[in-house]
């Protein structure tokens, strides 16, 4: 096996040995197949290609100091994949099937699991697609669930170092009554124009505003947004935001630390009042934000004046990663050991 520079891994595709697949045909899920192919043979009229019947998940396996492999709240990912499937009328993968596939693919690719201490983990990507052929706009009658893995570093190359973000008010990621709250490909396609532009203009990511009024904070690129002030952890509430498992966990950890937690509409101007702000998600973990620039008005909000993440974000980050890597107690039973 090639020498992998574990601490330099980007968040990117990385070929591993195996993926697992399962087909839904004739109203039922079949046997789990193990594949070493990186490609998928599809009918040219498959609904995933034409009508966006596609949903995915993102989760990680963490290698502890003790050599133990841990999954974090996998059941939440399984349930969210079912919600996504329901949202765009796809067959729902059973929770047990999801778990069996996840553990199988992790074990099959054990040698790609980054060793402890490199800030890296094994990203797990479950993908559900409509494979049945349709030309009319209808749901397919056949589906495929594929799960592959890639060793990855943090999503933002800065890691836990603060990033700059651009508010894009001229693009909407998802509509209030649309698909923003489920994890379907179309949301990400809609985010590409402003995300690529933001990168060209020197920012790590985009902060979207609500699509209806353009007044409230929505998603932070491929992550949820949070702000901290007056011993309170505040995160936007919106029907177009993906319910992040990381954010849900951080809200609990913040409460455990004695912080108040508010999930509510956050007007853009409130950015002025936060002591710390950040983005959170499986890929992003907790990414502190040092500067937010409103692209249209040029208005700039600055944080982390000393160049470092704030104390509360740091504490929450350490607690979260501590649980994920099995270094601190897991009081909420979030971790599952892969035997
Ligand atoms: N928001 C979006 C748009 C995402 O793609 C993700 C990543 O999954 C998140 C938020 C964070 O969700 P989670 O913490 O469950 O990974
Ligand atoms: C994740 O955090 O797991 C995600 O799915 C984000 C992703 C779109 C890269």
C-alpha cells in the first residue's frame, strides 16, 4: 500500500479497496454486494440522472489512541437518509441495512483508516440513487444504495484556524418550502455558483441568507452556522437548513457546559453582536470564522482579533473531538465501537 501522508490529507476523493452496494428491486432490498469497482453501470434514463432522485449522507469513522474504531451517532445519519428518501420519493433504506453496510465498508477498508493523532478520519459517504428508467417526471421503481469511504483531513484547509466567509445575497441555496432540510444533490448544485465565486474572491465559503426575505442567516456553505454571545450558543432556525447532527451535538455539549442555547431566526445585523462565530458539520467539524463580508454592501464583521478561535468554540471543539476519538467520556452514548 502506498505511503499516505495522513496529516496532509485534503477533504477529497481517495481511492480505497472496496465499496458496498445494495439494490432495491421489486419492492424490496436485496443482498449487500461488495465491489472493488469505482464506477456504476446505469440506465441512461435513470431518474438520478434526469430528475435529481439522489440523496447522500456524510459521516466519519474515528481511530482512537487505543486502536478502537468509532462511529458517531450513525443512527441519526440513517434516519436522515430516510427523511431525504421520503422527501424526494425514493425507497427508504432500512436502519439495520444502513448500519450493516456502514460497518462492512469500514472494516473492509481498515487500512485506510487514518491512525490517531493526524487530525484525519475515514469519511463515509452513503449515496442513494434512483436507478429505474423514467422519461415522464415520476419516481423510479428501482434504487441503489452505495457506500464508499475516503480517508480525509478537515473540509477547510485551515482546519481549526479561523476562515473568512462571504455573504451572498444574490443566490438562494434552497427555498423555504423546498428541499433545504434534506440532503439531496440539487441543494449542492444550487450552491456551486456562489461557492466557486466566493473562493475566487478569496473566501473559504458562502453564508447564505434566507431565500424569502434575504434578512436572516441560513446555511454556512456545507455546514450550519453558529454564534456565541452572553454565554449563549445561538444557531439559525430555518426550514431550508439541513438539521446538522454535529450542531445538534454541540447544542447539547453547550448546555452541558452551562451555556444557554437558542435556535431561532438570526438577522444579519446580529453578526455585530457575536463574540465568536463558526461553521459546524461532519466535514467542517467546528470551523471558526474570523471575518464575514457582505458581498453587496461590503459591510465586514470581524472576530478572532488575535487570530485564534475563541475560548468557547475551542472548548466545544475539544469536547466534540474528544468524544469522537474516545478520549473523553461519552455521557450521551453517541459513539458506537466497530468491532
Ligand atoms: N449543512 C449542510 C448543507 C451540509 O451539507 C452538512 C453536512 O452534512 C451540514 C449542514 C452538517 O450536517 P452534519 O453535522 O450532520 O454533518
Ligand atoms: C458533511 O459534512 O458530511 C457533508 O456532507 C458536507 C459535504 C457536502 C462535503
